[in-house]
């Protein structure tokens, strides 16, 4: 293989690497069409280098003419690809010469392919390749072919001027200018070598490969800069989302706290009675002991004292639960035993139930759920209070509110059921709507059901309601925590 042919094959290999790199980059970033058109133009340079390599190895006129046709057809993907790349890279409209270049090139390729005598004179010419000293055969060109080839020079000049006019849009314009000058020199010498006016190797593939690699580097630098901006924006957005999430969480807690206080306020009268009764009882016992402690036998003394302690303990439990519910500070999430939550709510709702219904519980053992114990307590409290308020006062022996916990189909289930008159059908679509007006009797207003729904969703659960003339049932389903997260949680008695 002649040295000139080997050099041309090397140029074609460089262009092939550039084409493959840009195809891969386009696959990664389909929105950056500049990579696609640069790959098309680089593929044309591969075809061009292959044609020149075959020309340097030609031994007959037919082989030389065929090799020259291959080199000529490479102009089509080069011109089309690079003109489209220019508009995509610079994001500008091409000038009239650049817009006409693909049509001119198509005609330039079709004429010698369809009618070779237009381009080839039929003579064979011996050419030399300096500085290698190789001699090869070339099919002679007609004067018309010389004119067609020379007319490509204004196209190269227009291309260079277009980049110079838009150099402010290009980062790294200075090295790009040198590469363009090098490419223009290679293109000019290539045409002169084709015409036989300069005994040098065809270097168009080399000039275009260097130009393609430089443009690829500029595009990759643009991509890296864009990625850095995206990462910075993503970090800023993450911080903004975190801050907004914190603010929304605070708003949710404020809303839940307000709903909790509204529910406790609705129970205030019954709670006052629940506290006053044991206080009055304890006070009476203490007065009795103060007046007769010297004459009272030890057994009676211990009995009265034990009753007094029980009354004080009832007050302590009620006050403790009220303080826990009224606490506004956020508590960390952790494994929560739903049965213990239900048990802690019962002393608060018993006074309200005294004049409305009996409270029956069936608290089966269930796995712990992840959440805030205070907020889950609010869910139970709201559902039980709504069940009690769905029942009219005056006949507590007739009605029952049932509270159940069970484990079903991999979910922890809380069910609160009453046998009151039920919820009107027209009210069901707006039951959990925070902006829906409270419904009138019978049944009373729904205390905090919108907040209850919000708290259940926050704990990754769901709440359903079933109602009829025979009563209403609210069912809450919550996912259990994994076993490793539930370690250390004490089982409820």
C-alpha cells in the first residue's frame, strides 16, 4: 500500500471516530441535533477518505474514475450535514449561499454519476503526491468539472464568514477560527489537487476530522456547563422543596392542632363533669377522714383512702390525656401500637358517651404502625366523637359505639362503628372536604373529618366510610412497620 493511500485511510479512520462519537452523544441527548448533523458530515468525510485511498491504488482509468466518483459523492453528506449543523450549533438562519449549497451539491454529485462525460474527459493523467513521492493515476477532468469544483470555494468562504459574524455566540471562538482556517486550506488544496494544479495529498478528510473533533469538544463543553447549571438548579430546587415541605408540615400541624382543640372544646362539658365528680368525691372523703380519723377503724380508713386515690387517679388520667392532646410540639415518628392509642383515648370520650351510647371495644393484637402517636390519637378521637355525636342524647342503653383493631390482608385496621341514623347520601361526597359546611341534625356536625382524612393519608393509609339507616362505619387501614423497625416496642396489655 502506497504511503498516500495509508495516510488517506488514517484520515478516514479519524473521521469515523468523530462520527461514532457524535452518534453516541446524540443518543444520549436527542434534543441536541447538532451532534446528529455533525455525525452525518463526519460520515461523509469517511467516504471521502476511502475514495482517495482507492484513487491512490488505482491501476486503470476505470478504477481511477470509479474512485473519483466515490470521493465526489462524499460531498453530499458533508455539505448537507455541515450546513444543518451550522444552523443548529449557532442557532441562526443560514445565508443564501449556505441555503443553496445542498441543492448545488446534489446537482454536482448527480451530473458525473448519471453522465460521466460531463465531468471526465476520458483521458488518464499521472499525478504525484508530495512529499511522499508516490505516483498515481487520475481520470482527466473536463473544463466544466473545473468550473464546478472552483465554485465550491465561495461556499467555503461564506461558511467561514458566517462563523466569524456569529463568533460572539461561540465559546472558544479563537481555536475554532484556527481550525476553520485549517479546514478551508485543506478544502482549497483538495480542489487544486483534483484539478492537477498542486501536487499534494488530498487532505479534506484530515481538515474536516480536526474541525469535527473541535466542534465536538465545544458541544461537550456546552453539555458539561448545562449539566452543571442543572445540578445547581436541582440543588436549589431541592432546598426550596425541603423548605416548602417544612412550611406545609407546620401548617398541617397547626391545622391538626386547631381541629384537636375544637374536638376537645366540644367535649369540655363532659370532661368537666368527669373531673368534678372524682374531685368532689375525693374532697368528701378527705373531709370525712379529717373529722373522724381518730374513731375510724383501720380497715374503713384504708377503704376510704383507696377510693380517694382512685378518684385522684381518674382526674390524673383525664388531665394527662388532655395535656397530651393539647401539646403542639411535633414529635418524631416511630412504631406506634394502635391498641394503646385507642386505650388512651377512652377516658376522654367516656363522659361524652355517658348520655349517648355504650362504648364496646374489641382490640385484637396488631403489628405497630409508623407514625406520631399524638396524631394517630387525634384520628381515633375524631372518629369516636363523630360516632357519638351521630347518636341522639337520652337513650345510652339503646345505642353502641364499637371500636375494633385487627390485622387483615397485611394491613392494620381500625374500625369505628355506630348504630345511629346514618349519614345522608348527598353528604358523602363532601365528607372529607375541609370547605364543606357542617350538616344539620340528625347526626350533628363532623368534627375534624377533613383533618382526619389528611392525617390518615399522611401516615400512608386510607379511610373508607359505609353508611345506612342502621348506622355508620369508618374504616382506617394503615401499613405496618417492618419487623426490624418495631423492635423494642413494648406490647400493650
